[in-house]
């Protein structure tokens, strides 16, 4: 089943979490005009190459990752009134 949360659903969920975990009864979330800001870290993969520029392959034919040259990049996104957070859930049976 797909679950979609809009901006105000997410804001309400954050307020409920702050009340449950930190005991804050009335919270006014201070966000700028762009909405919520997300910081996402993503691995920028670099693959090993031969001198001729072709990618080196392992025994299964996949390109070999160069771990030392790969680096983490931080990206920033805003989440505003017109945006939705979407994810899928499966019902788990406790039998």
C-alpha cells in the first residue's frame, strides 16, 4: 500500500513526535518560506578504468568500484506546501 504525506501531514507528525519524545505540548515550527529543508548524503561512485579509458570489469562483468576515489556528496532539498512524501508499506502478520 502506498502512503502519501503532504506538507501539513508531515508538520503534524513532527509535532506529535516532539510531544511524545520531548514532552513539548505546544510547538511552533520555525521554517523559512521554502518549507522544510532536507539534507541528503549520497555516494558519488567512481569506477576504476584502464589506461585506454575503458572501465575495468570483475569476473561477473560488473564495473569495479574505486572506493578511495568515491566520495560522499551532501545535497539539500526543500519540502513545501505542494510536495508529498510517498512510501510503500506491507502489512505484517503476527501469527
